[in-house]
C-alpha cells in the first residue's frame, strides 16, 4: 500500500465501522483458542497497530507478542500508537529471524503478496508443529475485485475453494473456514458495481461515513461476532480461516 493509505488507516481505524467491527469479530473468534503459557504470538502485516490492544488481551499467561510490517511509515505509526516496535520484514523470503510461533495472524494481508503460495509454505515452517495455529482473513469473491482492491494493491480476492487448495498444498490442515461480513454483502456488491460503471478512481466506502451510517454499519457488522460462534454464513465479503499442522 502507499504511504497515504497507512496515514489514512492510522487516522480512521478507531472510527471506521469496518475496522471496529472486524476487531470485535476477530477478538471473539480468537478468544476460544487455548494458548499455552509463554506462547509466541506473531502478527504479520501489523499496519499501524490497530490490532495490538486486543491481541495483547487474548487469554494466556506470559504471552510473547511480535509484529512484522514491511512499510517504514507504518512501523513508525505503530510505535507512536502502541509504544512497541514492529519488525521489518516481508513474506515469503525477507522475514526476520524468529522462533517457531504458537499463533500466527495475517489479517487481510495474503492478498497483498504476489507469491501467496510460497508465503504459505514459509508460514507452515514458522508455525509450531504441536498446537500451533495460523489465522487468516482475506477478501472473498473475485467478482468483487475492483477499484477498492486496486487502490489497496490487492493482487486478488479469493474463492473458498481456491484458499482451501492453496493452504492444503502448503501442508496445512484447515480446522475452520467461514465467511463473514454477510449482512452488508449486498451493499458491497452494489458499491463495487457503481465503482465499475462510474469508473471511479477512489472506491466508495473507504472514508468514514456520516455518524448515523457509521454507527448503523458498525452495529450490523459487530453483531456477526455473536452469529459466527453458532452459525456459518453461506457467503460474505471476507473469509476467516483457522488452520494447523495436519497431525493435530
């Protein structure tokens, strides 16, 4: 992503309904993962630090958190926000030396990596064989690929079948895969269609909307934190995946 995208992220991720809703959903889903004492947790593509607080609050004794971010400005903003240092690194071949991890998280990162298959292989060897978990979120449905994706330098959006195939080829066993952002899917489809026919240079929905719309969308999106604990949506704007080494 460009530097101005990281600046915008730092300014909006505590206000925009999408960032707030995603944090709520992910914190609920990950709270069920049993972490051993002294677990190593790694977020790759940590951006400007929006996930630090809830990752730090995950249940577990003496957790060791590390963060990796390739963009220098994002790392600077990360430090200003959290007081923590994010390490410089990129997948698949420019990672800093780290021990194997108990929990690795990539939240809307894999679509930014051109060689995503090789990146998944790197993650497989970085994950602890016993009890290690890899958590991914990615944008779903290639038909939605448009101005928004190009603006954020996405190489692709994923089908569920494609993502399963790539993870399996890298060696992972998939424990859970679910669509989310289901309730707002029709509006996203309309927005992407309008971006296409109007040939917009800036995608609809990127900026923080009016207070009423932002509050409404936040409430709708956050409600999925409850539903996803009991129900798998048939579709959605994004995919959530939890996987591990195959013998677990």
